[in-house]
C-alpha cells in the first residue's frame, strides 16, 4: 500500500464497532428483509417498513463513526487512499471526514419521492412520522438491524405514513432494497475508482452481494493486489493477494499508523 493509490471497498463489518450489527457475521440473526417489489406493491408492507424504520432510526441515525472510519479518512488525507466505495447505508464514512465516498447502496439519511424525485432529509421525515403517529412508543426497547429497521408488531395497522409534500407521491428511503439494482451512474463511479487504483483494500465485507464481487473482479482482471480484511470467510478469499482474518477497526487503525 505504501506509495500506491488504494481504493477501499467496505461492508457492514466496518460499522459493527459503531453499534450497528452485521447482516452475516457470526451470531447475526436470520432476517427476511423487505424487497422493493413488496414495498411498491403493498400499502400494508409500506406501513410495516416505516413502522420498523421509524423506531430504528432513533438508534441507527445517532450511531457515530468509529476509529476504523476515522482511520480511512486519515489515510485519504495522507494521500494513501484515493476513495472509499461502501456497501453501508449509514453515512459514517462521510461523517468521519472521508471526502471521496461512493455509497453503492445509497444512504439512510436521505428519503426520495418515487414520483417527482424530490429528496428529503431523513430526520425531517422522521419528525413528520412522529407527528402523524403520536401513539407509537419511541421509547420502546428496540433491536436495531444493519439497515436501521427493527422488528415491530401491533403498531403496523395503525401506522400513518407521510406522502411527498411536493407532489403527494410515495416516499422511500434513498437506499437500494433487496431486488433493486444499484443505479448505473453510482456503479460507474465505483468502478472508475477501482480502475484507477494500484491496490484494492476490502474491509469488513463477506462479498456476498454481487455489486461488491463485480468490483473485486475489476481489480483481479487488472492484476492489482487485493487485500481482504474480514473476520471469517469471504467470497473473495481465493482471489486475495493477502487475507487478514481480523477486525476492521484495529486493522485500519494500524494501517493508518504505519502509512501516514
């Protein structure tokens, strides 16, 4: 990595030390995440989604960057890292100070109207949800999930979800749901970052999601070194030049200490 342009691909393992649980790590609960098809087809499904998301946002939205996020920002400012592509939707790389971040799967702190394209700050939608649903107990004990959702039960049927204040259209968090494609312009930005890099560093990702594997393949075809840092097996282990079975936070912090 020394003297090279390093592109970084991060996954959920980078944010676990910020209190955001992993989808697939050891001990992760079995989940059946909502698909975009279900979200679009059913008003009841949208109520269920926003009910859980409304409760989860208080915990998920207040999570802060950890030392791993800050180490990547330091590596960027020190000229080692040329940019970060993240599969996470938590916005923590931006908040840690990284300036060149491609959010492959979107960001949970934004909400978009599916009709007119208007973008809203997530907190403003959360405030409207609270006003429309005073019966929802925001102090309930919640179990946050990687996408900021939680498990809910009897509040779903009574949930009132806000519409776009511009056109009255359906609102959706600006994240890529299961069954939804990464927007082409976003993927092109990510691919260009990997194309220009001398090294690809993968941190905290099991590389199960196809979008991450495609970026790994760009680096492999270019025959640039690939470093994988993750606890447990990943789909990229056989293609890695170096595999470190280790936590992201301590490894990224050590890298910053050695290289900057």
